[in-house]
C-alpha cells in the first residue's frame, strides 16, 4: 500500500525517545524546553511554545490574541477546520476568504472585503507549503489586527519574507507536528512569536491558565513579603495542552533532519512535474517564485472536469493500492458551519471550483521511485488515456 503521506523515522529518532524513557522526566521536563529553543533558533525568533497538537497551538494563539465574544476572525476557505475552529472555541465568528486561482492561498485582495471593525485576528494559511504573502496582508490589516500564520504545512520552507515561523510581518505562526508533516513528534504543535507577552499568555494557556512568575501575580503574596515558592495563580481559563518530553525528544531529533526531508519532498514534486506537465485537463500545483522554497507538505493535482473525473481517478488509484486524499472541503460547507453560522454554497467561488477537482497524491520523503512511477502511470492513464 502506498499512503498519501507518512512519517520518516530512523534509529536516531528511536534512541532519542528511549533516552527519555530511561530518564527521570516523561513530561514537564527538560526535553520540552530544549525542543522549544531548537525550534526558535531554526525560525529566528526569541520564543517558541510547544503544544500537544497543531489544533491546540491554534487555540492558544487565538487566546493569546485576545479573541473573544463578539469578535471575528478571518481565515482561508481552503484549510483544515482547526484554522477556523480556534476562533469559534472562544466565541468569535469565523469568516472565510476566497483563494487566488494562481496560488491556492488567500491574499490581501481576497481578505479585503471581509475586513470589518470586528475583525480581531487574520489567519492566513500557507497551503500545501507554499507561502502566502504576509507583508501585503499586514499593510492591509494595520497594526491593530493580529496576524497568526497557519504554517502547519510550511515548516522548513521560506520566502522573500523569511523562514517559515520567523514572524517577520505577523505576531505569531503555528506549526503542526502530525506524522504527515515535514517533521513529527507523534502529535504536537508549536507557536513561534517575537513578543514576550504573547509567549507568556501561550505558556499559561497550555497549562490550565496557571501563572508561576511572581512578577505577573495578581494577588499580593499571603502574609506580605515574597510569595511562597509553591505559590501560583490560575489567571485564565486554560487547558492541559502540554507536550510531553517523549514527544519533544522525537521532535527535536526530527528537526535535525528537516532540511533533508524538505529536499526529498521537493525532489518528489519535481519528478511529478516532469512526468505530468502538459496533460490536457490536469493542473499541477502552484510553484514557488524566485528563490522561495516550497515545503511541499502536499502535492495536489487539480482535474478541470471536476468531481466525477476526480472520483474516477481516486478509485483507479485505490485499485492500484495507492491512497490519496482531498485537501480540503471548504470549511464553511461543513454541516456545523452551515448550522451555527448560516453559511451556504457560493460564498467563495474559487475555493469551490478548486475543491471540485483537487486530489492529493502521495508525497513524502521515503516515497520510492518505483511507487511514484505507479502513481504517475495511473494518473496518466485516467487523465490522458495512457
């Protein structure tokens, strides 16, 4: 069976986890802070805060941005639901921007019609690993709207605006460490930021809203003087979103292989482009501009004839023991969003056109050339007739 994606692990990764198992700390220990420091250094930011999942990281980032009741957040129509759910969790109304046909990402132009005084945060998505244009989005939204980059697909890539997660024009960026991503910790997520106050809010949120820094206490110490060493305060309604040391150790070991993983994904993508370019009725995914580096979390082909032909290709690949996936159903078309917020088809025409024909074919570092050839052969047979 050829999956659409999978983790790439080696003996070094297994040894890193074994060392934690043999040590004193399974959670809340030194491996987490070591991993956070390594991610921060890689992204060129002073702060990285690890979470138990990418979804938890998005929730934490929205909380840190003070998103709440009566606010709106704006994200891409083509993303995993978590990019919007993070606002709904906090009582805000998620709104959805259409994508550009040339990039499958949002832009300042597609976001502009949605900007109202109620917008508290904008969450652009670096879809499939291709960077969205954050600097023009910053110019559009101004300094009073928080930009949270959903970089779950983009770790290891870069654009003219900098390394993924560098927060050059945003307040925060989030990553996912799910096994399908560029590196994995099993499950996990990270938020990067340049703002120390946001970092403190993120840390508190992932550990039940508890604050342990005496300089940030609200109540005066009992009995006056210094606070007792054990004293802490729950200042927010937070969650248990901590990452364990086991996960962090795997994540840090994987981080050392990030460049190799991204290079391998780009090699797979280049081979697909060479083999599938020019087939009538098939659009290949947008590529990077200039010296930008696409992280290629996904390789999505788009069938111009839409859903019936996509289903045919999906089934033919499945018969050949090749697994594929659809990324994504426009979020606002899910029953929850239609019921809770009244969304309906037609909201984002380009997103719906894209969705009608998109299919993610296998793309991961360990994809063998012979397996990729099998994928290419079936795609050519279905779309081009051989």
